[in-house]
C-alpha cells in the first residue's frame, strides 16, 4: 500500500517529481579500456524523459573512483552537445563509481498542500514534522536544491568491490557489492554529510519501464537497504534529503536529490 500511495502522490506532482529525477546514463555500463563511450545526463521519466539542460557552470565536479583512487573527469564533459554530454575513456580495468554533483542554486516553490504531498512522497518526514511543529503546514513551501548522480561501470574484465565510503557529496548512495557478481540483489548504504542516514526512502526504478518505482525501502539505523533485482536490465536508485534553513534565508529548506544508475545485465 505504501508504494501504491507513493506512485499516486507522484502522479499528482508530475512536474516536480519528473524535474528532479536526474541520472548519469553511459551508452554502456561495460567499457573497453582506452575506448571512448558516450555519456548523457538524463532528467524526467516515462514519456517526459529527456537530456538534462543543465549548464556546465552549475556542475561542481565529475570524478571516477575505484579501489585504486580517483580520476578527475571534468574535462570529458560537454553538456548540450548534439549527441552526448560527455565521453568516458578509462584506461585501467576495474570497477568504477562515477559521480557528478551540482551546486544548489536551483529553487522550487509550491503551494502548501502540494509541498506537503511532495515531502511525504519523497519520505522527508523530518521536514514534514518541522513544518507541523512550527505551525507552518498551511504555508507555501520553498527550497533550493542540488543534485548528485552516480553510475557504476566496469572496464574490461576487472572486478572487485566498488569504493565503500562516500566520495564527498552531501547525499550519496554507496553500493556495497558488484551487481554483475550477483545480479539478483544489491545492498546499498546512504550517507548524508558523510554519515550513515537512517529512515531515508530509497526508490528502485527499472529504466526500461520508469513511470513509477518498483520498490521503495527506508534505510535502517545503519543507513542500509537491500534491493532484490527481479530481472537483468538497467536500474536507477533515488533518494532525497533536506535540511531546514534559518528564518532569514530566502527559502525554507536546502535539499539534495541523489541517484545511482547501474546495470546487472550479463551481456555486453
């Protein structure tokens, strides 16, 4: 029932929910060492999915991380080009997490009822409780927000575990296993400001049929959630978290939308 309510609420908030779905989409999650692979930045879902119009000056960083360290990939980005927003060219075999993060200059303002429904749909219980506690539930809501997008890629036949610690963004989904080694499940851990985040709502979406998530799980006290993957395809995980801003701020909250895209397909 909770997942059905989530889907209904998101349908009532189409422009907001779809605008915030943002992820990295490499042409393939299986790369050949030294060979360039196109990458696009995607936003929206269902029939409204499209390439993101974000400008490069709003992107604060783009890195590739493995057990052997990090690489700066900012020079590989060229958002808005005709066919792609960047290219991946990794020389060393292995399992990599790519992470892109933006500033938080974007703003959203909604009437009170729609803002409360949005907080409920995204699992932002502390923000809902703060509005109730301060007698603001009937007041229009506003936020500034940024985005964090990760994707998993495998170069060559290299395996191993992905990095098991956050990479420095405000809100991160950290995969704790290689989805190609066990394509039936993926354990993840969510971090907020570098610490495990409990009670965050993480949603799993099949990117081939992405109108609504197929699962929504709240993280446990250690920030962990385990997702069962019923088929081999491309997937996206999403989580949102927010913090209240002082009364002197121009908006009420600062929010981060975070995603992890990956594949558990066995074929290249």
